[in-house]
C-alpha cells in the first residue's frame, strides 16, 4: 500500500486537512453554485478524490478516527437544534414517518429489481437484501444482513462499499437540486418551507455579529449532552443509539431555553461545520480505484436500488400529496443516513425537519436489518 502524503501517524494533520475541505463546502453554500452543487457534496467528493490519490490516509490507519467522528456528530446535533421550535418538530415527525414508510417500500422494490436484473453471482440474495437494508438504515445494516446471509467473506464487499458511497453522493446531489426545480414545486404541495426565522437561524453570521460568550455556553452544553448520550448508550450496550438520545436531550433543552438561545449567533454554522467534517471523514473511506475493477453488477447494485427507491418515493409522494421538502429529507435519511438528512435540511433552512429527519433515520437503523433479513429469506426460497 502506497503511503499517503499526509501520514496516518499525524492525526492532527489529517483532521486539519478535513477541516479545510469542510470549510470549502460551507463557503460554497454561500454562493449561487450551491443551488445545483451543494457544498456538502463538493466536500465529500474532494475527500474521496484526495484519499484515492493517496493524499489522505485510510480511516482505519488513523488513531482514534471513529471516536472523533462520534464526538463530532453528537456535538453537531445540539448546536443545530438549540433554536428549533419543539412543537413544530413533533408535528413534522408525524408526517415524516408516513413519508419514510414510502421510502422503505421504495428500497424493498429496488432490492427486488436488483436481484432479478443484475449479474450478482452466487451471493445475489445476500447482496441485494443487504443493499435494501442499507438504503433503509445504513452501512451497519448492510453488514448485519451480510453476516446473516454468510457473505462477509465475499471479496467484492470493499468495491460494493465504494460504489454505494459514490452512488449515495450522486443521490445527495440530486436531492439537493430537486427543491430548486420549479416544475416539481408545482406538482407537490408546500407544507414545509424556509420561513424568515428559519433563514435567519441557518444564515452564516459575520464575525463581528457572533456572540462569543453565549456561543461558548452553547458549545459547552452541546459537549455535555453529547458526553451524556455516548456514556449512557455505551453503559447499556447500545452505542448506536447515541444520536437518538442526544437529539431527544437537545429537544428538551430547546424547549426550556428557546427564547434565551435565540440571542446566540454562530452556533448553527458551527454545528453544520461539524456535520460537514463527519461527511468528509466518511468520504476518505471510499477507494474510487476499486470501482475501476468492479463489474457492472457490483457498480450497478447501489445505483439500481437507489434509482427504484427514488421513483417509488416520488410517485407515492405525489399520490399522497406529501411535501417535497419532506420527501427529500425522508429519502435522504433512508438512503444515506440521519446526519446527512439533518445537514441537508439545515443547509436548505428547513430547521423544523432537522430533528424529525434524525428520528425517522434512527427508525431506519432499527428496522433495516429485520427487513433485509426477511427479504433474504424470501429470495432464498424462490
């Protein structure tokens, strides 16, 4: 393996490089370019390319990499939710759950189409059902189904992971563009838009307007909530639920301190930066070089499942008159992950959808493995 230009032995340099990439994404979000090419997508692609050309090392080689990612994620959520209107969150969560149900249907149908149309070889059952689980919950669900179906030893899994991540990045770009298409906005009702208050919260403040004292308090509260969430979920043996717990704690905090938090400036941008940093960290885990050697079946697996998912979600969303912002956010939470859905909602100014996106995304984590395993059992019996 060729050593990277930025050595894995220098974690500080690695995170500094990722921070610069995340800042590039945030700056792009302040320009008209972001309407068609969101900053988060640019940041992830940059990270992927730099990892592929050996500028940045693989995450597994960097000490404490996953730990830092977990800390950043639990820090970001409270900062993004401090000013959210809690009553509005629960209203949106109910609608979002219905939209997320259509996303699950889309992923299942996508997995079936992939199974019957792609040359996946002997492990077709495990691969198609695993990708279904991944587009309902996430990569941990894929690995869980892979273990259940006995395909963990398949040498193609690394290439599948890289292809799936690239497909997900392209899909995130599509989801970010959809709300900007006027024809689509005419087809779908608008229940959720960026209000004046949403826009004010999501706007990147000028340095001179940042309230440094209150911002420090906000960061301290975020660290405390994140620490409590990580410690509690580890103590009960369920560390994967840390994101859900920190979301719940953040909503409680926002409920009691909403008026005071409205005076803070800069916390939302800081939370968004932490999210972007997590995405950049995910990006360097994809080796694009492996995709050049992958067959159409492997490369197409993620594309086909996501494409069918998208068509089903959009059709059912139109049929049931769901809001376009809710469709985009729920689909993002299913195919990608709760953090990416929250980040896209934040970048679009849909602050009322940040917490619901996290909630339904965690539901996907819980249900994805069971749905994928059930699908594998069904396909194996054919």
